[in-house]
């Protein structure tokens, strides 16, 4: 995955990030909460980067899933033939390749789930910190 560009618009509060993966550009965006007193360009761009990465990984998973589904369809069509021996060495190699493709899909799915969880946690933690800073500021006044 390759980072292309990031932009923060102070007027609107939108952060956008562009990433390139598998030859395609993916965008991610994040908006500052309207009530936030001290908006952070860094936090917004980091959230936008995570969303762009999520979009790229979802696209990659879609491609890998299509390949795995095609391999599964091929294996099912082979199993329909009366002369197909599931215990032959060739069949074992075919099943091994099918399982590798399924494992790749599962690996990318796990990456997506972990990144989505990390994004949710990061947003929640940022919210906790900003609220704590606001309470501290109000307490000092």
C-alpha cells in the first residue's frame, strides 16, 4: 500500500487521504466534530488514512474472494466426474491450492476486522481525551 496525499481543510474540518493499492487509488475521509474545541489535523488525517486502508483491503478481499470462488467452482465441477479420485495426489494438490486461496481471503478479512476495531478504539479514546481536557479547562475557569 502506498501513501499518495493527505489534505486538511480548516474551513470545513474535513481530512482526506489518498492511498494506492493494487494500482487503484482509494480515498478516506474524516470530519472534525463540530463541538471540538481544539481540532487535530493529525488525528483527522490518521482516521482518514485508516478508512482509506480499509477501503483498499475490502477491495483486495473482493478480488481474492472471487478467485477463491472460481477455484471452488472448478473443484466442484471436477468432483462431479465419475473418474475423479479424491485421494489421488493430483486431487490433494488441487485441494491444497483451494485451501490456500481461502486462507488468503480469511487473512485479509482478519486484517479488515482488526483495523476496523483499531479505528473504533482510536476514535473512542480521542473522544475521552478531548472530553477530559474540556472538563479540566472548565474546572480551571
